């Protein structure tokens, strides 16, 4: 019995430590702006993204070197998606609406290079 309790406790502590390693943030994006994520990242990463707003947010993943789109989709209002980004890619969250939107992002690791910019055509 004691051994089982120790095993359960060990698993719980391990899960707690692993879940605390995730980076969580809510990003507000003004109308006609984009949020760029991972511009200077040199390792792959993944993120769970949730659109907290009532407007769709475009998610565009670009090859950092060529600037060409490799993936992309519309994240519906209140929708959630899991994205996987290679070390040569950058993620852009586009708010083409006339209202501010909010996106909750849970990253599997720290990601370098975050900024806002006006909406670009791609």
C-alpha cells in the first residue's frame, strides 16, 4: 500500500512540474493589427490557442526565411486549435475586424520574438 501511495505521489508531482513549464498568456490584438510570434525562435514549438472573442482570427504560419505561407486557417469565435511550428516558421495572428480581439495562447516552451504590426496582405 505504501509503495502504491509513493508511486501516485511521484506521478502527481511530475505532472505538476510538467504543467508549470507551459507559458500561458492572453494577447489582445487591436483592430487591423497582427501579433507576430516566434520571429527569432530557432527551435520548434507548439501552442494551444483559443479565440476568446466573437470575431474570427486568421492564423498564418510563414516560413521565416522565404516569407511564404506554409499553413493557415481561420480560428472561429470561441474556437480552439493546436498548432505545431517548426524552427523555420513564424506565427501571425491577424485581426482584420473593426473590433479588438483576444487570443489565449498556451506555449509548450518560451518563444523568442513577439511584436505587433499593421495587417499585411498575404
